[in-house]
C-alpha cells in the first residue's frame, strides 16, 4: 500500500511538499467560521419571521378598524339621509360612539362618527361625515379614519 504523505504538488517545474504538520488549525478556523455564519443566518431568519407575524397582526387589526369606521360612517349617512322620509336632510352634530363587543369579528373594536353641516352654497347644504374605528387587543391599538362629503340631490 502506498503512503499518501508527504503529498507532492507540482507547480511548474518545481515540486512542493506539504506535510500534515503544516496544515494544523485550518479546519478549526473553517469550522468556527461556518458555525458563526450559520448562527447569524438562523438569527436573521428568526427576526424576519417575527416581523412577518407582527405585520399580519397589524394588517388584520387594521382591516377590523377600517370595517368598524365604515360601519359608523354608513350609520351616520343613513341617519342624515333616510330613504323613506320626505324630511329634509338632518345632520346630528353630536358624535356617535359604539362598541362592537358582541359582534363576531369586531371584538375589541369601536367607532366614533360625526356629521358636520357648516357649508351652504346656493341653498344646497353640504355635509361632511367622518368616522374613526379603533381596535384594541392586549397592548396593540390600531385606528383607521374614513370621511365622506355629501349633499342631497
């Protein structure tokens, strides 16, 4: 059986001999480097997944808050412009505060809606409706505001 040591490498015309004693410590350095790089990669992936989970929570609560705000806006507009009434449009200037504690999907959400009728041009009243929906779950609070300008045709 042939011995593999010393290894002879040929570089051009000269030959270089490399013994195992000249290569000590290189595997240790490479192993530590690979462990550090893989550890940093693992920490980065964990951080990305955590951030992704938080964004899903905020997006979900944001959609709930938007739906709560839209509900409040729809109710204020329906109060100001009733379908089956011949009365002129009425704008209740007081804010409406409603909490959705018993409605599935909107638990922890509420809205505050207002109607303003300060503008009258050429005998036509213009209204501004605004509603803010707020959703609270533990220490996360998300709010969305929607507004509509309207007039009676």
